[in-house]
C-alpha cells in the first residue's frame, strides 16, 4: 500500500551514456583541430620577425602571440608559437634546423575538456526530458492521486459562512465533534460515520459544507473530483484511489472529499456491455475495497457530493460504506434570507434593501443563485453609476436572471408589438381575476433572452409544497390567457403561445396521470416507472403496462382540462374586454407596467362586473 507514495527512481539508459561519450570525443577532436590550425613553428615565427612582417608581439611564459602587418594568404591576422629558449634557438638557427616549441597541457585543461561538454549535454537532455514529460501529462506520475491538499491554515471557511441549510449543518457538526474529541464522543462505543454523502441540486452548497467541516475540525482536506480518477490508461483510476487513501491514512486525522461522485460511482452495467466501462468499474471496485478496509478509529472521514443519487451503485450506498446521507435541498424563504445576510454585506447597499423582501421574490433560488443575484444587482447599479445598490437594482437583477437580458435592439413591427401587448395583458388580467394564483409584479413587452418577446412576472408570497386541483386549474387558465387574448382580439392564434401551451399540457398530464385528480380516470398513477433513490435495480425501467383504452382516456382527459382552462380564460377576457383593450394600448406606449400601474388595473377589475367563469 505504501509503494504508491515512493518517489520514482532515476533511470539511466546505456544509450544516453554512449551518446554522451561520443559527444565528448567529438568536442575534443574539434578543439585539438582548432588548436593545431592556430599554432606555428617557432622558427617560422622567427623568420617572419626578421622579414619585418610582425607588427606586435605578446610574450608569455610558454607562448608568443604575434599580430601581423598584413594577413596571410589563408586570412589569419595572428599567429601563436610555443617559446624556445633563446640561446638554444640561436644554436638551432646556426645549424639551419627547423624547430618549434611544445606547450604541455595541464591537468586542468584536460579535465575541462571533459567536464564542459558533458555538462552542456546533461542540461540539454534534462530540458528536453522535462518538456516531453509536460507534454505527455507527467507519465511517470500517472498513477498518483490528483487530490489537492488544503492544510488547516488554507481553509478559512467555517459553519458561520454556510447559511440556509441548518439541518445539514447540524448533522455535519457531529463529524467535527468526533474529529476534535474522539475520546469523549466515542465513550459509549459510537464511532464517526465511515462515509457521508451530500445529496442535493446543483448550487445548494455541498462543496462549501465539506470545506466548512474541514475548516471547523482543523484537519487536512483532500479534495478531488470524481472525473479525475479515470483517464485513458487502464488501471490508472484504481491506482489513484489506492494512492489517495494511502496519503489520507498517513495524514490522519483528515477529510477526503470526492465531488461529483456520480462520475466515479455510477451503477455497474448501467451502460450495457460496452467495453469502455471496464476502467470505470475497476476504479469503483477499488473504491469499494478501500471503504471496506476503513478503520473508523483512524480519523479519516470520507465526504462525497452528488446531484444524481439515483445513478449511484447500490453497493456504494450500503451501510458500512456511506453510513449517512445528508440532504442539502434548496433553501426556504428563511434560508434564503440567511444566505442573503452572508452575501449582502459584501456590496454597498442602499437603505431600502431588505433581505426578507428579496428572499420572498426568489423562490427556488439556491445559494449559488443568490450569490449571483447579489453580484448582478451590484453590476446593474454600477452601470447606472449609482452610489449604492438599491431595491430597484435587485428587481432588475431578478428579471435578468429569470427572463434574460433586455433585447431593445430586437425591433418588432407594429402588428407584432400589438399582439405581444394584448397577449401579455391577457395573462395579467386573467391572473388578477382568479383567487389561487401568485400576484403580478410586472408586465413588459420589451424582448428578453433568446426568444421571449414580452413577459409577465409573477412572484409568490410564500413557499408552497402542496397544491390543490383548483390551484392547478387556475394556473393553467393564466397560462392560456395569452392565447385566449390573441384569439379574441385578432381572430387567430400565433406561435407566441408555444411555451404556454407546453407548460399547460404538462400540468394537465400531471393532474391526470400522476396526481389522480380526474374522476373519469380514477385514483391511480400511470406515470412510467423512473429510477428512484437507492433503487438502482430498476434503472432500465419496465415497459408500460397501461392498456390502449386507458391511454386514450388519459389523452382525452388531458385535452379536456386544457380546453376547459382555455374557455375560462376566454370568458374572463370577454367580460373585461374594455379594460383589456385600454390597458394593452397603454402598454404599447409605456412598454412596462410596474406594481403601481398594476394596482390601478386590479382596482378597475374589482369594480367591474365579475366574469361568468
């Protein structure tokens, strides 16, 4: 197990040694050849001196270097000769013997002639090897874990920085208590859970919670993404799992956090008999083996996060591996207010900003959504060159997040603008006339996003978890208010209601086939079987057992519900035709209705005769 932590030994290939020796010999040969071409016989130097061809002479202990008045035929301007004793030189000259001196090389020059070329070759070889290693993704360390280790001083996040998920925080505080004081909390025989799985939609703060646990416990934090285990080399994933757990045991107490566990722990066999799944299955098998070998008293805690628990392998989720599943759901209104209290102090706020009001206008927002909302509001305020971020900026930011940015350069012709104005006011008037719908906050005919030519913004006053049949019918009627307005005023339908029709049909199908809200169909559910949490055996699903007669009756019930909602919307708009016309024409001029304008319209509807719907 410890072998994965050893540093790879340096390996020398005999080929590199031979290549280096050849390079040294070639360098020496070139050096000697260069030296021979520069040194002349001392007698030749003496003859040139007598003939007056030498301009300057530098006399050394062993060598004489002379500069010539005119270059030699081969282009040389200088010559070098080894000195000869003057008295002996005169005797040789008298005897007319050609003579030359020999400069004996010292051991230092010989050593340098070997060391310098070897050093140059070594640096070139190291540079090329390093560049090749970077290009191949560090092949020598391919089996080592890529987990990033955050030491205690690097983690500045604690539970104080996590808001809106109080229940999840309470369950994880037990883990911190065990890591800080295992003796006290284990006095009755309890031990820290082997593995804790954080389950929830994206952006709810699962990764933030894991880092907060490490920050509170003051222990090293190993963080890695599930997709980083598997690469192109077979067996790499399993080797990295072994290496990660070996590092963790050596650093205990510590926390291992695997984000996006579904990339690593997907149910085996889920993709059929594809050979490409073998590597992932080997990696998963190694992870299961490491979890089985976990010692609860070693102080190593495994945290993992996923937003797709239904695709995880059942063997990974059994007790003894992941002992605890912690739900990190979308925050409620109070949770959103608490999250905003964390992010709002980071920007300069105006006095009219209220966290509770913003939380009420953002149902379904996660912690990441709220952080992005605060940043968008600050950018809106910056663009209008304000001194602080006001409530108006937050409303504009909510619109931008929900409906997309304004597209004022998208020019509609006159007829299209009239159709959009009557369409949006159709939604608004129907919504103001029904009791079980969210209040209208804004109506606009300014194009937004990719395809919205206008929009009607509704904001719920509270979080809802249950809905009645009457409430669903009212919501369907509001959705079809735009199509009803087009049909009444322009005598034909347009493509602008495509999204409204899709949402209304889905709602009607859920009422009939899922919620059993139609007497003709009965109290039964006819939804196709879907994978459930911790029930992965049914991932493939079973063929539908609904008869053709029942399917036909379901389709008829869905069509009937949609048609009834459309008729209700038509009746409401017919009863308030004058108000509908006047408000649509004013919307054409003003382009946007705020809450003040909508309150006036609502008062007009209350004083008018109630529709027969």
